[in-house]
């Protein structure tokens, strides 16, 4: 069983967080009214059985990007065994091209109820990602942000794999 969702938009702006500061001298965040560098989206997968989280970065999150992410998912499981994919009712997920492709590639869509995407097990995985990578940070380029996210995902997956083998 694999869960799928989008994380983002990921913006290049300062994010508030916790740190030590002198009393009456808090660190102020600069105002950011425009996004001259655009945004990125992390189309993410969570393999429940392996407790593994990964994803792919895209500038947009339309059905075309969703299809490209799903094609990469299928390559991770090349034996053509069925993949039960849990996802929400976001309109790009319901595109006819995606539905047809999923059926041809033995991917069975399992939809969360409307307004209940919190039932998708991937949602709670984003909290740790946000706390470790985004909170109290100000990345200057999308590449820096993407590398930080990839580094965290590697760390997270190795850490959880070790925990699983120890128990």
C-alpha cells in the first residue's frame, strides 16, 4: 500500500520558527510580497509497509506532473504486482488519462472520503519534514531547498529502517 499527496507550495521566503533571542529583541522576518522565483511542489509517496517516504519536485501540480510521478512510482515496483494507491480527491488525480494509465499499469486507486484527506497516512509524515527542513529557515534557491528535503528524506528513511530492524 502506497500513499500519495502533494507537499507545497514550497516558496523561497523566510519561515518563522523557534530559537533563543534576547528579551525585547526578537528576530524579525523580512516582508515578501512577491515570488520572483516561483514555487515548487513535492509530489510525495509513502510506502506504509516499508515506512519509506520519497518524492519528486515539479514546478506545477497538474495531471501531467501527477502522471510523471506515478510513472516513476511504477518503476520503483517493476514486478507489475498491484499497487494500492491511497490518494485524495484533488482534481488532477481524477483525470481520465491518469485513470486509464493506472488501470493499464496495475495501480488501484483508493480514494479518501471528500474533506477527509487527513485519513491518508502520508499527511502526518509532512509534519516532521516541515519541522526539520522548513521551520526557521530561509533558502535562497529552490535547489538548496530541494537538497535539504532530499537529505532529510534519506536520513528519515535510514533512521526508520534501523528502528524497524532493532525491534
